[in-house]
């Protein structure tokens, strides 16, 4: 009987609650805040968006200053015309940007996320539009809780109309960096956009509308990988948004003018405003969290509360883990910012940026590719000479018409039997057939190295030398 009971218990399955891997979003309304850090965020919003929306309309030498012409495989960057062969410059720029991001993060946390990230910038713009149409935080909460009515529908429709207008203009501007924006504008006015332009305007606009209008903090929490590996770049001397728990705890409400220290309370009045202004909805008083984007909205909000209750500011402030523990002042914090990690990142950023600047400075505005004519490897021509045929791709990256001389050397008696001067238009490429001849006794049988030298007439410093192989039968 006991054995039967034990077997029954062994077969009994205890249900296990499944662990959620994604938390359903709980919508919250962010309270607007003013202050020095809020001012800096808006300065960055204006600067980044003025650059983004304006640079595609700026002209340089009669064409668009910034244009990534993928169809013709040319990138125009003000006075530079880059070709696919110049991918090394893009590589250096990306490496330098990555190291710069590491440097800023090691010094002062997620500065990029809090002030210049497109997700932060467009969320800030969309929240500003939302506040102007639907009102402040309290009014928006009441509007969301109210039943649907004509007035509520009108406000919601007006908000989304404004959001969609900004999003579509953002998508149009994005496409304007790949298709000449003035041509794109005329096509849009005439409702004759191509299928790919239409797709990318709508796709980028929809992404902007969805990310900044609906997903907001979800992008930072679940989609952005930077939040996940930021802790690798933090150390106890990294400046981060910090809550001074020693000064603020135990938190609690109190009457105005009362001695909170006598009641055993800290400076935190537990108003919760620091949570209400946080764009990711976290409580900074719980310590550093990966959701914190370092926007410093909680610092502005807390300083205003401290001013109202007559306490000194800085309960929430930029500080470091070591500074809070050791009670350091600003001088000690700045002294500990200069440490081996910062010096290494600074040296790497300086080295890569210097390499990029030097590479661009010594860049020759001429590229030549030499390809052997596969149809004819080697042949005997008049006078018993041996001839090889090559195809030269001459790319003039300057924005003016230039004439180039073609010379060849490397074997005794070698000579060019085709045209020795070629004219190439501005920022274009031209394919040239080059017939090269040598005496039959110029060398033994097989492959022999030769070299083509292409020079710009009137610009002797613009010259390229390319290797090739001459076949003797």
C-alpha cells in the first residue's frame, strides 16, 4: 500500500509557471521638465535635425553637397568624390566613431543615448507635439482614461496627423541623400516617385512614426544592443546619473518647514517626479539600471523639487561610484577621470582620425584598373613584334574634365601602339583599350611584369602607376 502511494506521488506533475521573456508594455505618460540638461537636449535636437534636414539641400560645385549615389557608385561628400574603391575611408571613419563612442561612454556614461541618439531625438520631438496637442501629463492621462468622444478623437487624430507629417518628411529626407533631393521633390510634387523611392520614404517614415510615437522606451530596452554591453565600458570612476542614497534615505513625505532630520528622514521627499520625467520609466533611486539612457531629466526635476523645499541641489547628480562612497568633490572626480582606459581610448581615436585625415590629404584624384583582354593573350603583328591588349579603366575623381597621358615600361623596346592620351569627364570613368608591343627578343617565354603610368596633363602630381603582366609566347 505504501509502495503504491509512493509511486502515485512520483507520477504527480507539479505545474511550473512559464517565465516571461518579454514584459507587456505598460503605457505611461512622461512629464515634461525644464532645466540646464533639458536645454542641452533641445540644443542637440536642433543641431542634429538642422544638419539632417538641411544638408541634403546644400549645394557644392553645382551639385548636391552630400549624396550617396548608389546607382552610379559615387559618394559626394562636399569637395570629395568617393568610389567603391575608397571604402577604406568609410572603414576608418566607422572605427574612429566606435572608439569615440567608447571614450564618451567610459568618461560620462550614455551621453550619446541621452542627447544625440535618433531614437531619443525623435521621441523628444514627438512628445513635444503630443504635449502641445493633448496637454500636460495630467491632461494626457485623463484623456487616455476618458471614453471615446468626438473631442478625444479630434485630439488623437490631430496628434497622429502631425506625427505622420514629421515622419514622412523624415523619410523623404532620408531618401534625398541617395536620390538627388531636388529631383525627388519634383517627382513627389508630380506624384511620379519611383517604386523604390516610394517604398523607402514610406518604410522610413513608418519606422519613425512607430519607434518615436509608440515603442519609445521599448526600443532602448529590447531592440538597442548598446544598452546591453554598456556596462563593459563602465567602471567605478565613470560619471553617471546617480542618486545619493546616503543623503536621500530614508525617503518620505514631510510638512513644509519641519526638521526632517529630527524625524529620521533623508532629503528625498518621495514625490516620484524623478520617475514621472524618465523617458524609460525607471526609478533612478533603485541604482544604476541598463534602461537608464543618461538623459538627466531626473536631475533637472529633482533640483527643482529641492529648491522648492529649501534643500541643496544635487540629490540626483552626475557622479561616480567611487565619489559617492568616498565623498569626493568635483576636483577629485575630475582628477580620477584621467585614467589608463581613457588615455588608451583617446590615443586610439586620435590615431585613427589622424590616419583618416592624412589618407584624405594624400589621396590622388585618379584611379586606374588594368585588365588583360581575355580574347587575345598574345599575338604577332607587323615587324615581328609581339602584342598584348589591355583594358584600362581610368576614373577621374576630380570635378573637372582632365586629359591623361598613358605610358608603359618594364621591358626593353616596349611601346604603346594605341592612343596615348585620353580625355575623361568630371567624376566619371572611361574604359580605354591599350595595345602594347615589344620586340620578340625582349625576354624569355612566359609572363613578364610591366607597369602602366597614367598622368594628368597639366597636373603632374596627379599620377598613378599600375602593374600588369606581358605574355611572350
